[in-house]
């Protein structure tokens, strides 16, 4: 089994399939051997994880996300993630895959307590289509979960679609590995615009993964153009932004691998991913 760290679970907009290409660019742009890397709107953490897999020490990485991902990574980086609580939530999952959807719907209807970091990756692993589940006050929002699906005689897809991706055992393995391998990262669970209140180190490298333009399904958005302009006025650090469209002439089109997927096994084409340097 690979010793490489992996993202906890599937997540809409996650960058695990292109993270290696992105990190190639970030490492090449680093002004010094000890440069600090900023992973803004980090989500499931694909870019930060790839940096660590490449040998960058977690202490040189600052992640930021205003959503529950920020809460999760803050707990991972500070060493406060409670594996006992996480295991308790996993143990409560039904043995029957047919019952997982109803169980997660019931769990998500309970007001959020003190263990948001431990519960969130389980909720997200069960999310339909990997769509973002987010916190609204003390409640979970956009919580829509997968049912267990089995192919029929006419289905293009021939394998069942599980209600949880990855499986509970694999999710536990990944999260346990992250508690060790990502220990020491800083994660700011706050709005990205707050980062503009002060200058970043001169040898920093900054990556931003904003919600795709003209898409829905994300709880938190911001004015990307305004952020770029204000960031550039304040900082000289290399700034990389990923988007579904090229934002400038320095945009690099990334290459996706893997199958097109989809629950039916049919998808007309893959979206594009561009890495733009400012």
C-alpha cells in the first residue's frame, strides 16, 4: 500500500488529479529553499498534501478555508483532531449500505456540536456527487447523501455505486495518516479577504483555488478580481490561481487523467483546469 498521503474523500472541485502539475509550478516559483506556501481556499487539501508528499515540511505550509474544511485542517495541523470521536462516528454507521443514506440524513439534522472537525469528513464522504456540505450557524446545509445504487440489465455502468466514497475503513486510514503526516501545518479557518490585512513573507508562494466562476453549489464566494488586485498591491510573492477558464496570457492548461466517470458511466467531456500566474 502506498505511503503517500491522500485527500480524505471525494469533493466537488477537488484538485487531486491535477495537484502534481500545480505543485511543479509552485516549487519552481519558490524564491528560496525555505519558502512558505499558502494554500488558500484549500478545501480537501490536495495541493498541501502534494507539497508534503514532495518533501515540504508541514510547518512551511499555511492553509486557509472559511468552510468546515478549515475547521478540519486546523484540528489536523494543531494535533487536536480526536481520533476516538472520529472512530465513534464511524462505528455508528449502519452495516447495510442500503441504510447509510437515511443514517447520514438523520445525523446531519442534529445541531452541530463541538466535534465539527471529526464529523465533517464523514458527512462529506457520503455527499451526493461530492458536493460541498457546509455549516450555516449550528446546522448543516446542502446535506444531500448518496443512496446505494446497483446496476440494472440496461445500465452502462456495471459496478455498484457505494453510498460512501471512500469506504469507512479507507477513510479512517487516510485521516489517521493525515493526523501524523500533516501535523504542523497552519490552517486559518477564516475568510480569504482577511489575509489582505497584512503583508505576507517576501519569499512566500501563494495558491488560490476559488469556487468556479458561474457555478452553484458552494456556500462561500468572494470577488476574485478584487482579491488579486489588492493582493498584488500589497505583496510581491508569486500568486497562482486555478480556474475553469484562462484568466490571463500566462495561464497553463492542466491535463486530467482517469476516466470521465459519472454515476451512469457516461459524461460528454471533462471540464478544463487552468493555472494562472499573476
